[in-house]
């Protein structure tokens, strides 16, 4: 039997335990340990989602939870430097968890919200630890359904129009650079960047919060007409739940729309 430790980075979808793939279920049933590295207001909900995913999909597996407090990002300086610094500190914490929480030959998992390839640092962190050579480590990535796939599906729309391009970006980048592709998918927007666009008449928006989860809210329409409603519903939902995860597709309107 191999004495290497194995890390599985498993995408578990954006909120609905039914949106977990069969490949992810097989991976969950290999786990001895689940590592938890959450922070912020959504922490309890994210942890409960993982527990529910495991109750449903790996009910017979005895899995230990190893939890680490994750440092907050320094919000005083440059954004990218702050994220890099945070990821370095997360890497240190994660490396300690692997060293102390996972025995030789065991399999540990990180259950990533949505898909690990989209605005998530776990792959970069594990890649770096594996490359350091300090541990006998094997690792795999299992894709998950991302929030933007679920957003498009719940609105019964597509991300791109025929033959056109899509840009996936953040609220911060949208504010700085504006929409650049025919369709723009915006994530991580804490400040309603869509409400600050110069020409709201030119766009339609498909907005969704908590997509796939019981709290889900969906609003779509011409941007100029639905902006106020989204801002209002977003603030109320955030207040009621203590946290919000929302994203949207902005699409340039065709001349006859
Ligand atoms: C750190 S990123 C993680 C994205 C994740 N890896 C994925 O595949 O969806 C978090 C952002 O994803 C979006 N998001 C995640 N879950 C969501 C959900 N259930 N409904 C709407 N947007 C969501 C929001 O824009 C949120 O700010």
C-alpha cells in the first residue's frame, strides 16, 4: 500500500446537493478526512452544505473534519498583493493541516464550492505544496458544476450567443474596465457594479443570488428597468441571511430588442 498522502480537490456545486457529479460522489467515498478552510459571514452555511453533501452522498464513510481558521485578507493596500499574501498564509495553514491531520496513506479532501477552476485558490495552493517536495503527496482535481452554469440554467439561457465571445470577470474589473465581450459574466461583486455602467439602456441582465439553494432569487430584464429592484432585493436578502453570493450575465441588447 502506498504511504503517500492523497489530496482530492472536489467541486461540489454552488448550493444544491443534487448538483454533485457521480465522479465527485466516488471521490467523496475515498475520503478519510475533509479539510475546512472557510471564513466570513457565509462560513456556517458553507460548512453545513458540505456536511449535507457528505450525509447524502457518502453516508457510510467515517470522515474526520479538520478545521483551520483562515486569516482575513489585508484590505488596506493593493488588492492583488493582498490576495497573494492571503494565499501564502492559507498555504502555510493548509500545509500544517496536511502534516498534522492526515496520516500516511490516507486520503484528504477539500470540498470546493462550485468548480475548483473558477475564482478559487485551492488548486494553486495544493500545487505549490506538492511542488515543494516537503511531503509525499498525490493530488487530483474533480470538476464541479459552477455557479455560472447554474445561473444560466436557472434563467433558461446561455452564456454566449451564437459564435460570440464571453468574458468572465469580477465586479471590481467591471468597474475599472467596463464590459468588453458580447456577454459578460460577473462574479464577486459586493458593490453593485452593474448599477454604475455608463449606458444601462444597452444591456440586459440575468441576475441570481444563492442559485441552486432554497434561498435562490432570480431577476432578469433590461438593465435600466431592473437595476433598482436588484439593488433592493440584494440588500434585503443580505440583511436577512447575513451573507449573499450573487452573480450575473450582462448581454448587449440587439438593435431590435
Ligand atoms: C470565490 S467565488 C467561487 C466561485 C465558485 N468556485 C464557482 O464555481 O461558482 C464566489 C463567487 O461566486 C459566485 N457564486 C458562488 N455561488 C453562487 C450562488 N449559489 N449563486 C450565485 N452566485 C454564486 C458569486 O459571484 C460569489 O461572489
